[in-house]
């Protein structure tokens, strides 16, 4: 994960043509754990409903899409584990978000969701690395 972090940090910070204003970064750091806490039940519901269709895909020969769903579930669990450390502004919380980010990207690849992959990489990576310095 450290190698991924070292590669992506300059892409989404110093080499990025756009930087978030300091107040926006502080707001994100303050409210991200609350947003994740509120959206977690919705994510569970979405994965639960989608899980049924992916289970059927497994039986119909779409193994990679089913594997992508498993990666999505693991990413969501990792994101849930990040909530407490994010409230504490702990580096561990940010690292867990990074892991969830990478797992979600892998899920998009396995599910052949290329639009999700590109948008997730660009938007998710931008916001994730813009707030990185707030977690010690």
C-alpha cells in the first residue's frame, strides 16, 4: 500500500491542476466520518440487493462480476472499520480509506465497470489525497 500511496500522492496533490481550498479540506476531514456513518446502512442495503443478482451471476458463469461484488463488500467493511480512526484523525483511518479505495477500483475492474473505474479513480483519489495531510 505504501508504494501505491507514493505513486498516487503527487498525481492528486502537487501535479494536480486543481487544489481544494483549505477550508474545504478541513470540512471534509470533519464531516467524512459522519457521512460514512450515515451512508453505511444505505451501502449495506445496496450491496444486499445487488448481492442477490451477483449470486445468480456466479451460477450463470459470470465469475468475475461475482468476485467484483466480493471486493465491494470487503471494501465496504474496510471503510466501516475506518470510521473510528477517522474521528480520531488517525493515520490508520486514512490508510483504511486508501485500502477501501483500491479494493473498490479492483471491484470495478472485475465487474467491467470502466466508467466507475475512471470516475472512482479520479474523483475518489483526488479527494482522498487532498485530505491526506490531516491524518497523523
